[in-house]
C-alpha cells in the first residue's frame, strides 16, 4: 500500500514534469521553431504587448520548462511563470471559452495558471534535482 506522502509527492512530480514539457513545447517548439522569435515578437506587438516581452516569455518558458522537468527550484520557477500565464489568459479573454475557438479561448491558460499555483503549494515532489527553496519570508512550509 502506498502512503499519503508518497502519493502527494508522486502527484507533485507528475504535475511538474507535465507542465515542464508543456512549457518547453510552447517556448521552443511553438514560439521559436514554428513561429520564429521574430514572428513571436511581431505577434506580441500586434496584441499590444512590447516585442521585447516575447523574448522574456520565450526565455521563461524554455528555462522554466527545463527547470520543472529536472525539479530545480520548482516553487520559485512556478511562481515566476504565473505572470506569463496570467498574461496569456488576459490575451485570450476576448476569444471566449474553448481553446479550439478562433484565436484560442481562455480556459487553457487559466487552468495552467491554477496548476502553477498548485505546484507552488505542493513543491517539487519526487525525483527533484534541487530541493525547493524560497526565502524564509516567502516560504509556504508550515512548522
């Protein structure tokens, strides 16, 4: 029988790896290899964001995705990725519900934002490369 701590730790691991793969896919495969960095920057400008923000988002998604997969500073990385997903959610609000709609809906980035919050609360889980560390004043651990 598997104990509760093992279940929670395994669930946190599955969540972080799946989100890491998704961030890597969106940052590297979609934004860099499919649209190109310049195309992504142009898209950001077309929706009212500064073009330079595209470079920041691409970097966060690639580095953050790798960190999540490896289990490096998972709480800090997850916290840092929340504004990226809030921005994506805001951009998709006008498109309505259902991500398959023209221009994509808002439910996928909104769900991803909530999943990041859950990851912050859970921590890295099993098989993490580097233990989660937040400054003591930001730590979510209880005594």
